[in-house]
C-alpha cells in the first residue's frame, strides 16, 4: 500500500485555543502550540490510526505567530498559498487549520490565487477548542484528513479549495459563516455540498469541479483597495460620495436589497455614474443569505446596469470581495477586468 502524504498548516484559531491564564475563570482564549493541540487527537500520532492503519504520513508546519483569524489580511492568504506551493509536488493533499471568523474569506481568496489546482486543499477549524469536553474540533479535523487523504480511503478526490465543517464539505468560495455558536457554523446557500460525512462518506462528484489543464502555480497579484458597503433604509448618497472621492478605493461592492434593488434617486445614481466614470469598479451583490442579483428584474434595479454597475450574481460577499481583490490586481484593462468579474472563474458563481 502506497503512502498518502498530507501537509497540515496550522495558522491558529479557536480549534487550538486555550485559556491565557490557567485556572482563572473566564480568562480570554489565546492560541496554543501545535504540540498542545496534538495531545487531544492521538489518531494523528506516528503510532496512531491514520499512520499505522491507513499508511498516511503527516507533516506539520505552524505560522511563526499563531493568530486569531480576525487579524488576517490578504498577505496571509499569500503566505498560506506559498506554503502549499513549496510542497505541492511532495504531498497528496493539504489541510489548513484556521479560525472560523475569516475562514470563508481565506478559502475564497485561495481559490483565485491557485492556478490549475489539482489536489485537495481543505480548510477547517472548530467552534470550540479541541481541549473542550464537547468540542467539534476532533470530528472536523478527522473529516478533513479523510478529504485531503482521499486516496488512502478510496474516495473520489475533491481537487479544489474546500471548507470541511460539521460533516459537510463545501466549495470554499461558495461558503459563508452562518453561526457563531452552532456546530453547523458554515453553509453554502446557493451551491450543494461536495461531500457528506455521516456514517458513510459520500462524495458528490457531479458538483466537484473538473480537473484543470496546465501546470499548478500561484497568481498573487492582489489589489486590496476594495470596500464593501451595506445599504439600509434611509441610506443617503452622501455616505457613498466619500468612498467615490477616495483615490485609494478602486473597487466598491454594494450589498443591495433583494435581487439588486437600491435607491434610484438622482443623487444616488449620479454618484454611482461618477464612480464608474472615474474608474472605480462597482458591483452589486445581495445582502440576502440566499439568492442572486438580477439587475432589471424590478424597476428599483433596472437603472444600474446602463451606468456601469456589475452584477455579482449569486456570489457570497466573501467570494465577491476576494474575486474583486484578485481581478483588480491583474495587469489588464478595465474592460478585461469587468469581463472577468462577470465570468465564472473557480465555480464561485452561477449566471442565469
């Protein structure tokens, strides 16, 4: 039986948290070391089940500074991607242990940074620390090993960036965090799960992306000068004007009502048109958990397409942000950028 090699990158997050001061009630949680985390899952030890029974070899690496994922920015996406790039040919699958707060952003960002990914990259974490008596960490981590090490378990490989959480595997750029305390912390509101890990593991290959053609690589050209703005009743054009006038804002994602509805006052329309004329890319997505933007479906959205607003379709806000950051980072014309934003690049959107 050939050895299946899995690389595990530990970045921090709740899964490995512990009290800052032992024995102190309500002490704030802080990241613990990989060695401390490992104590709670003997199955991953060299003499444990995965190594001895399934012939899986693990290699571990931790960020120099373990972090709460709320502190991550796009540079951390690049750090994770490069760790995987350095080991891509040596390993069969990859697991990133990550905090839940920005997990969907990272999974979305990595999906665009990776070019021609043809191995599993599984992002996972937990709602409770692995040291907690009722933690979901062990199940999530074990499930991630099954998906990253598909070869060892005779499973259909899911060769894309995924989130493995609460017995489900979701496409990373279709996922969003839905709960701060439920073990079902993530959902994929507009795309089916790629796998279900119950008593029997069921991979759903009809929803998995086809194998890409060409060599694996990274495209780390990113432009983080993108802002996400949520509309609300009583929203005034002056709230938008400051962003449009800011020379450091190159992209603007507006979370609209319903299927793309927004105020169509002369002031609001004029500000959006001025944004388009000055070169700011404007995209509408829906603030609803499920559904899509359909510009023109209602009168309250019919006027935006002609002034240069792009529809984000059914992208999650995390995917829309990551995609715009990546697309605006490419050294191409604005027209080409707008075409890419309205093209399904990594399975992140369905246009109808």
